[in-house]
C-alpha cells in the first residue's frame, strides 16, 4: 500500500476493530501512516447477509478515506 501511494494511487485498509492497536503499531514500525477503516469484530462467524451489512455500513467511510488522500 505504501508503494502504491508513493505512485499516487490512494489506498485504505479495512480491519476489524479488535486489530486497531496492532495495525497502528505495525504502521509506526514501518514508518507508515495508512488510511484505515475499522469494522465491528468478529468477522469470522458472520453470515453472508451480516458481511454485506458490514460492508454497506463501511462503504462511505472507505470512499471518504480514498478521496481524502
């Protein structure tokens, strides 16, 4: 993602909220400040309908992060 952004291609990563601290620590360790959207945890046991609802809810935040870059 950092390489793509360096070439002018915006990016945003999506993770469940449970991993926010780890993602921030990893980004700092890599010297990166990526755009991120965190969704409700857990993901693993969700039904297709629940995943679609999660994606629908996150969509506007993802687009906002992409166009803010």
